[in-house]
C-alpha cells in the first residue's frame, strides 16, 4: 500500500476511507461477540487465560496502628512535677517518687506497673523549671533511648511566671508542642505518647492558701502570677488569677488538639481536672505534689494508658 502523505500521488477518496474503517469496526465487533472483548470499559487489563478483564488491584490501605497497653519501656518528659521536686525534702528533687518512672513502691509509678524491667527500661528526662520551649531538647534525649511510651507533663511553668505578662503566649506554646510532636514522630513513628493536662493552678491556690505556713513559703516567689498575695480577694487580684487560669485552659486546649491529630497520642484531661487535697501537696511548698499526690497522678495515667479503645461499629 502506498504511504499516505504530501508526496503521495494517489489519495483514496474520503468515502472509501470511511467505508474501510466501518468494515474494520464490523469485523472487530464480530470478533468481540465470538471471543470476548479485551476491554470492558473498566480500565483493567485483559486476562489472557480466562478471556475476562480484571481490574487492577488498588494498594491495600495501611492499617491504623493500635494502641498497646503494655509498653516495654518509658521515657518521662516534663518539669519539676515529674522529677518529684519537694516531694521528699525541701528544695530537692526526688525522682524515685515520680509518678512516671519512680521506683518507690508506695507511689507505684507507671514504670513499676507497666514495664517488666523498669530499672533498665525507664528514663526520667524531665527537668525542674522546664517550660514548653525546653521540650524539643527533651525529645531529642528521648529519641536516643527509643522508648515505646513517652509521657509528657509540662506547662505549669509557662503560666507560673513573675507576672502575667511574662507567661508563654498560647500560640507559642501550641507551635512548640506541634514541633516537638513532629520531631518525635519522625524519629519514632511507633512510639506512644501520653500527655497529661496542665494542673489546675487556681485549685492549688484555693487549697494551699488555707495553710499559714504554705502562704509564707509562697512569698519566696513560687508561681507568683497565681500565688502572690494569696489573701488578696480584690477584683484586680481575682482578674490576675483568672488570666493565669485562662492561659492554662488555652495550654490544655493546645495539648488536646495537637494530640488528637496523632493516632498514637492520648491527652489526659483528668490530670487538669483533678482536685488535689492538702495531703496530696508538698508539705514544703504547698504547690508540688507530695508522695500521695504523685501516687494519684500515677493512677490517673495508668487508667488512661491501659484504657482499651472502644470498637468501631457500623451503622445498620
């Protein structure tokens, strides 16, 4: 057959071309009736053996990681609460009574309850005075240990400043927590994270102010934004305390919101809602948890960490 192009001398009439294409189509359709079509419109490839078209299999969805209630190792991040500050003696850390990784049987920490070998598989990386801005560095230290569970209790020092103006802005608090979670998740995609809510500082003020000695200790500057002039009930003082409490509420909202975006993160509001009693506060500063308070924190955390997910049921 001559090649069709500008240099071709002979051109078939348009009607002849149409007729040839129609005839070809008729033959193809007849062949399809007898042997089956190679394409059923589904976009699939022909099955040469059976003469049927099979649709390409779509990649299987990645399974959602399941929360484990029996982590083999724990790393604790946070501030003075997690290192047991003022729980055993005045102005001293007492990590053995830490709610997260402590070894004291009277506290019965998470590590004692959950980890088979807590002495070698739990690490307290919290620091007295830590604020949210210190969390990324703590995450780096945790990543080096590769724990199966990370506990986080931080934020009280962001609100407990010399003045309310010095409190960490809520937006900065949220941004830093987001960055910390991204850093942790990139390095440890399967590690679970338990985030405790920031304790109710207003409750600590109302409870601790009943103790004359506690009020004297507060004059040393403990959480001045909330605890300064504890007997001042004027509107200005009430407004100051409320602004601190509002900031704590904003911090907890940030912790909750960021945590919700991560399948392996649980935020525990029970800690922020817990109403500490005088006996559960340190006898040296009436602010930090005592041994009894640490035990309560451990119990709250254990309950949340071992909570099993409710099965998802379909709508009938």
